[in-house]
C-alpha cells in the first residue's frame, strides 16, 4: 500500500512535467507506465521499479479500463536481476588480453566479444552464428542474421573488423569455436572460459555480462529505447532493469538534448 500511495502521487507529477494531458486515462496507458518506469524511476532499484510498474498496471485493471477491449499487458517473464556489465576499463583490458592469446584461442576470444559485446545476441544465438550469417553493407556496417530471428542485429563499429575477418575465412563455419560440428555443444562457453582465464585480475569472459555491457552501452548513448529493445529481442519495459547501470547525463548534455536542434 505504501508503494501504491507513493506512486499515485509520483506518476501524475512525472506525467505533468512530461507535458502529458491532465487525464488519468492517459497517465495509465501501458506505454505511459513503461515510459514512467524507464525515465522517472532511475533512482530506484530494478526490483522497486518493477513493483511500481506492476502496481500501476494493477491499478489500471482495477479501474476497469480493460473492459474497453484493450489487451492485457504482457507478463514480466524476465528475471528480476541481470548480470552486471563490465566497466569500460575492464572491456578495454579484456580485449587487450584476448588479442595477446595464441592461435585459435585469440580468434575464439575476439569472436566471443565481437558477437556478444559487439552485437548483443543471447548465448544460444551466439552459438548458432556461422560465417554465412555475416553480411557487410555498402556503408561498412556488419549485419548478423541470427537463425530463427527476424530482428535487425548490427555490429558496433569497434568490433566490425573482427567479424569481417571471420567472414573472410573459407567455408561456412561457426564464428565462435569454428572447429566444432554441433551447434549445441555441451558446456560450449563454460568449457572454453575455464581453460582461458584472463590475467591481471580481470574477470572471466561471460556471455551474459558481455550482453549486459552491450545493452548498457547503447542506453548510455541515449539510443532510442525501441531500437535497443528490438535489437535485443526484449520489451522496452525489460530495459528498466539496466537503467541503474546507465550513468546520468551531465547538465550541458541534458540541456542540448532537451533543447534540440537550432537553426
């Protein structure tokens, strides 16, 4: 009840400051609730933000707006916690470590980082990507076609050369650990990371942490939430779980974004 009372005051204030009409029906639209949780609750822990989202959606249902034929909101099936991203310094040092590895280990490490931190697929999708799924556009951008998905996955510029090199290899092989024959090899990632431990006190490579780092980097660049969610295969509301990792904007940058383009 305490959370509900707090939200019943905080949400309308946010809506008013965002320039929305003074209309409770507008305040409790699904998209308004998601936008409020993503941008108006960045000071809260992810679990608290999800609690507020659930309470506001329950409030909407209680007020009988669902009787107007609107679809029920999608269930929150994603886990409440996410793997913490690596820091930018750790990512830089991990890439340096990977580039110093000998032979195939170097190619595997760089491919793993290029696919996960560079493109953001899930672990199952990373395992499935073959060199034939990589395509370079005339602009130089590298697009990854992940089997079984239709979403647009574009590699970050800093990792394009790694995937271009992989695509140039003969045959249609898996990008990560190309010597394997099976797509779903047992302990595909854990067995590799167990044999290749980073030096200098660096944490081990983790697909989940690299994917989290990719999401946080995109959110930190203030890329449209819909674009990020679509590329990640997630809902925009699920991105709220990553917001507390995103650094706040400094005032000059915030002013420039809010002001927009000038003539």
